[in-house]
C-alpha cells in the first residue's frame, strides 16, 4: 500500500457509516488525522449530490468540509475549489420507460431523482419513501411509469422483494441493452436494491475525473467500499479496500479487506493498523 497518499475516498452507507447512523469515533479521528496531514478527503455515494450530502461533514462533527464528493454512482461530481456540481450521462426518458416497463409485473418500488432530493418521483409511497421524506424533506410525487419517465435522470433506484430476486435478474438479462447497466447496491433476505444508469457512469469514472482536475495520480488515492457499485472506485484507486461487511464480489476485486465491519469502526481500525503502523 502507498504510504504517502494524497487523497482518501469512501462510500457512505455500509462503509463510512452503518445506514442511517453516525460516524464512529476511530473513523472520525482517522479522517481528522488525514486532513491534518494534507490528504484530500472525499466521499463517493450512489445518492444524488446536493447540500444535504455535502453537509455530512458537519453532521458527523468533522472540523473541515469535504474536499470533493462523487454522487449518483459517478454521475455527479463536486470539488471544493469549483463548488459546482457537474452532471454526467443521465438516462433518457425513453430508457427510463423501457426499464420500468419490463419490471412492471414485479412487486417493486422505483425511484428517480429529478433535482437531487428536492424533487423525487416514485411508483408508490412506502416506508422507505416516508423515512426519506422525514430525513431529507423531499418533495415526492407518486405516479406511474409515464410520470417517472417525464424527464432524464442520473439513475433509477429499484427496490425489490427478496423472493423475486432470481426472476428480477432473469428479466434484466432478457432485456439487456447497451443503453444502460444495472448494479446491485443493497441486499438483505427480505429485499434488495438494483440501480440502473448509463454504462459510461460509475464511481471509478467520477474518481478519475476528480484526479485529472486536481492533478493527483490515481496510485496516490486510497478508496473504501462495500457493494458492487464501489468496485470501479476500488479498482481505479491505487489501493482499494473492501469492508469486512461487504459483498463477496466486492471483496474478490479489492486489494485488501478490513478486519472489522462498519459497525466496528472498520475504516479507522484499518488505517491505524496498516497506514500509520
């Protein structure tokens, strides 16, 4: 592992924090130490970028703001110098309609982010959406496929029932298109999440664009993640680390795996043991 890194980047949910939880002490202290040493600190999330995400540094009681942020699995990019969110390769209305049409017979909820969390459309109001409204104060419209296909979007987030996993994947494979890719971003026995986006978009692409703009060699970047949408991020960085709680596929593609899970301060403990040892 490179011992003189210039940038650190990590996924949020399942990596920096357990979903909906706060940053644990050892990981917070590790980020503070990296910042004090001049390392740029950023996040890379599947969520759309807006001020809610950029304010996570303050919410987590960090003494500094993020140096950069990658959102929408690579479709959004922000850095502290330019302070503008750049958007790349959204899905067209036609592709949104096509994807949702072949999934319409499954027990799903589909979500599109039209203006970050400020304007969201979904197929139905469920507990996830109610919790999102509570946390993000989003304006949410419930509608049919035509409503969700009204305008282009960075990604479609599809929540599926666990007992339909094989059938959903079979439908995706049957309808596979060069116009989009799918990636699983969450799995539990009862439900799982698949996201659809333009094939040119991934977190690795977002990291590469940031590195080029900041004149930082990719080999001088360390990255952490837990799910399949983090694999391009881990592979593009000079050193990619999968979380102990991460998916099998992500662990197989990473350079290393943390000895502890996100709920056990996995990132902080890993940096203490392997970077500052």
